[in-house]
């Protein structure tokens, strides 16, 4: 199993007990996922797949935030930039600077 499939399995596995939410992001299986410098890049083959994922972006954000996989989600169609979504989680991402002030390290990567 390659890294892209592992990331997909992690995100989809988060909703294995909720079929409605699982269906909302099941098109994620048709995409290639990669992670670098705090960004989870989702490379879709076509615009329809990307639009489906954008509609269900909240269902992708939650497991990514809870598993601390990335600070941003970038949806790409055939290598061309489409949209970037922040992943907001307490002590991570946008709010990580306040975590550092409280004496906790905000360093993740």
C-alpha cells in the first residue's frame, strides 16, 4: 500500500460508521494525496471530482485536524491549483502561535 492510499484510508476510515458522511467524500478514492510542509494536497483527475470534494470539505477537515495531518488542504486538478482550505484545530494551524505562548511547543513538522 502506497502513502497516498494510506492517507485516503485514514480519512475515509474516520467515517466508516456513518455511511452518509462516507459517501460525501468517497470520491477521495479517485484522487492522489500527498503531504508536505503542512499541506495535504489532493490531486483530482477532473473538475467533477474536485467539486464533489469541495462540497464535502468539512468531512475532510475534521479527520485531518484530529489526526494532525496538515494545516491546509489544497485541492488541485491535474496539477493546476484550484482551492486552499485552512484546517483549524486547537493548538494547531492558525491557532498554534497561542499554543506556543502557553508553554507548549507548536512545532509539528
